[in-house]
């Protein structure tokens, strides 16, 4: 059995065949999925999915790329939604210095506010980091993010950075890129970081694993991530599936 710990089934890309995508995931032994909402539209859809399917959970927050659009009312709304037991995390939040829609200082202020919100409602925080590692780690330390812990989503950094995150009570989540031929860092992390600190995800509809790279991703492909981790560690896929499933259930407190 597998758990896809970060998927966007709330994306427009699934409007035509959502049920078929979910059915394929179940057929592939993906027993639970965590759907991430990061703005008004996707948060509403994540909540609806978590209500409609017993095996789907929601993570809700505000994406750093759109930080400039987030209001205090939006954060209050997110806080209110966390009263729902199917909400298992705050995010994805963090910093994204690749896109320039939201200024860095605006992103950083919102990032801090969401870490504090996670602490207030006692939920883990799910981190998006693109070309901003130094600032992400600094803010996590300054805001004492270890108090709730969290996940470094679709981790693409070094083994050393991964260890710094683990020391702050964070899990390392690997997705499709670990299967890419030239993905040196994710493969090193998969090899070196102990299994008890790892989660698997798709980030679907993005970042489809090899041999589906460039196509629409979906949660039925998360076993390919586990397969590559197993290959790199010299373990059976059953061992990786069992360990990452237990990690996700323990981390999120997933209940049936």
C-alpha cells in the first residue's frame, strides 16, 4: 500500500476525468491521498474532496508565488477551516524565488504568518522551496518551526540540507524527480537519508516520474517513486512502501 502525501487532485487538469484518476490510484494500491490547496479555488476543492472521499485528506495554505494576493481575511478563513478533522497540515507555504510575481519580502512575511498559524492550530507545515534554501532554513529556525514539524515537499536539495531539516523535526518527501536520469541530488538523498525520515508524493499533475516525464502526472504513479528509492537503497519495494506508508500515517495522524 502507498500514500501520496502531496497531490493536486483539485487542479483543473482533472476536471474531465477525476473519478477515473482516483479509481486508477486505488487500483495501484494508493490507499490514501493528501490533496493540497493553496488559494481560494484549490482550498475549496481540497475541502470538498476530503468530505467526499474517506481516504482523501486536505492540506490548506497559501502558495508563496501568490503571496501578494493573500489577505488577513484569507488567513482567518484557513484557520477556521482547520477545525475540520480532515485538514492535516498548513501549506503549501514557503518561498519561491524562481517566479517574480510576489516580492521576496512579501513572501517572507506570509511564510512566517503561516508557520505561526500552524503552531496556533497545532498542525505540521508543508514547505515549498524553489531557489530559496538559505532563507527558508533561516526562517524555519527563527520561527521555531520544529515545534510542529513539517514536510519539505518535493525535496530537491542536498543531503546536508536534508539533514538540517530533519534536525528541525521535518520529513523529507521525494517525488517524480528522483526517477529522472540526471537528478543527482534527489538520488543522493534517497540513498543516504534513513527510510524513517522519508515520504513519497507525486505533486500531480506536475513532475510525472520516468517513463511518463512530461505527461500529466497522477497518484497511481507514486509506486514508481517508491520503486526508485528501493533500487537506490537496495531494498524491496514492499519495504519502502510499508515504511513510507507508516511514516505518513504517523506524521499526519491519518485515521479512517
